[in-house]
């Protein structure tokens, strides 16, 4: 099995976990979790310098979720990477579980920041980078942001700050699935031209098919070579990727697949993808 085939297999397992977790919990955010699965699988299992056997390594890369509601994705990635037992995924959103609807930095190894309020991730990433300059640590910071989230003013304030401080070890990943909770991005608050905007704020910008794992891996590795400016990978994705009746349907942004027949269909489609 090639490296890319291995990553694709892991990505399929992550999608299975996502659907199972929100089904058992009866709640959660499957749409944006499924859209970001491939790009984050490439990051965790091929690109980022992280080690579940040493999660407190001061020189580890930091992975921050600005769109932190995608906890089905976050927890599955951490479990499958080896940060905790995958059996614990069955406790998702249960009372007293460590796997709550939004991540908490003190609950699980591998969680680098608590999350919930949108727009804050890049600011946190900048803080890590500036802090590393004081402490002499050597690591990169990856921040997953959403497209609807880019309607928030703090995103653009932090974008300016990142360029000003030449945070070249900061790489943002934009899950551009074109939909948010209440509808299409273009209808709710248009954000185009995305590439031109990020470029004008002083960022190195790259676009990629967010479901082509080889292209994602190559792009992330290329962004590691950029100097004197922050970088952003704009990943064109499909909301609900892998399940036909969920794809591009924003009503699945934050609800579980509870119907037994739909759940069986979702499992089958993921397996055959």
C-alpha cells in the first residue's frame, strides 16, 4: 500500500467515526467535519510534527481549530493517531465525557486550545509564534478556519497582524466548502475574491482540491518553505463529503443522521468511496 493509499484509508475511517459519533450522541456537526477530513488527515498523518507518545514536546507543531465545532473530526483524528483509545469515541457528548461538543485544552492530549467562539484561531496561532521567538522553541502552527468564519472581523485583524510580524511558521488551512449553518456563503455574506483578499493582506496563498490527498500533502510541504510571511492553504471542499444526501446540504451542518436507513446508507457510501 502506498503512502497516499494509506492516508485515503485513514480518511475513510475518520469519516466512519464522524458518522458513528454524531449518530450515537444524537447531535454534533457532521457537515464541516466531513468536508475537512481529507486535508486534516494529510496534516496529522503525514505533514505535522506531532507525536502521541510525547504530546508535551515543547518543539511539537501546534494544530489549532478556529472552527472548533468540528469535534467529531478532531477527536477521531486524535484517537486514530494514538493520543487516546478509539473506544472513547463512543462517549462523544455524553455527560462527564472528555469528548464534549467543543474541545477543552485540559481534557485530552493533543488539544492545543479550547474553542467555541469563531474567529479566534489565527490570533492564538500568532501568540504561539511570537512566544516561540522569546523561548527559542522551533515549531510550526497550523490553524483550521472556516469560510463562514471569515465573515468575522477578528479574522482580518489577525491576518494583518500575522503579516506584520512576518509569522512564516504560521500556516492557515481554509475549509472552503461554500456553506455555513444558515445557507450558502455567497448568500449570507459573500467573501470572494478570497485569494485576492488574503494576498492583499500579505499572505502567501495556495489553492488546492481539498479532497486530493496527494495534492494537499504536496501543498502543505511547499508552504513549509515560505519565508517572511504567513501562508494559507485554501482547500476547496464539499460540505458533507462522502455521503450523497449530506453533500452540499447546509441543513446537515449541525444535526445527526438518526434515521436507521439513512445511517446504513451513509456507512455504505463511505465504505465504497
